């Protein structure tokens, strides 16, 4: 499996109480599979993505990404995994303000040793960014910045994409077009996609849907 979670638990302190956010999560994701993760606000969806990305540590259970057990991995190993195998699209754009759009798009691919200028230029065009590659993040709208963030992730050809509401800042037509592109590129690369979404319409376009409620998946 590209992603495997077994009995994953996560607890946070909330004042005098402890909150069990995740209570024994089991999930597998195969190469080429796309999974929609739904649930109410505050149900732990983003927490689950952070654990899968190695940005936070589970309190119990086992997480494997591309065959690597994250429980024993140090920070350097986690960073290398995110550089080489895992692509992240979170609600914060995290673009580099000193780099123009073209350089932001190529940034992750260069780190991973997969810089392909012609492919990145094509990707920019398909994201509606072809005429904006010389601009800087501060000169873009929120929707344009989100498309740059998505393009930066796709350009690096990750084996696993973890996306938190990746089209949430886009209008419906643009969001549909961007999701079309994501699904197409995931299929071409045989990658996997785990995507948080509040939209039943978008969730229905993925291979399957899992719902997080009460700390458990259904």
C-alpha cells in the first residue's frame, strides 16, 4: 500500500480535559487510488493529514507511507519523505514571496531533482497561470495563489498527494477544472490522493469516500 494506517490515535489537551481526536483509525490507499475524506468541522480531518505527512506524531497506532514506518522516523527522514514522495496542498498557500510564480511552481520539483521546465510551463498553462509566471505572490488573488500551490505540488510528481480543501478558494468552474487536472495527473503517475473536502459533489468524483466522525472512520 502507498499509505497504511492501523489503529492510529491522537489526543490533545484542552484545558483540564483530554480530547480524543482520532480513536483507532484504519485506512489504506493504493497507488492510483483517490480517496475523499469528509467530516464536520473540527472532526480531525486536518489532524489526520498532518499525521500522514509526518508533520505531527500519532499517540498510538502505525502509519506507513511508501513502505516506511513513520513512528521511528526522525525529523530529517520525515523531511526527505515529504521532499521526494509526498506532496502537500494545505489551506495555507505557503508560497515563497521572493520568488515569482514560475520559480514557485518549480521549487518543489527542483528540491526533488525533477525539474522539467517544459512540463512546468505546460502545467502553468493548464492551471490558467501561463501569463502570470513573472508575477509575485503578493500580486495574485487568493484563487491564483491556490492554483500556484497546487501546481507546485503536482510539478514534483509525488507518489502521494495529501490535499486539504485544495479547491476551497476557487470558484466552482475553476475548482472543477483544477480537480480534473489533479485527477488526470494522479492517474498518469499512478500516484495516490487523499483529499479533505466538504463538498459531496467533489467527493463523488474520487474513487471512494470515507467519513470521519467521533474520532473514527466510516
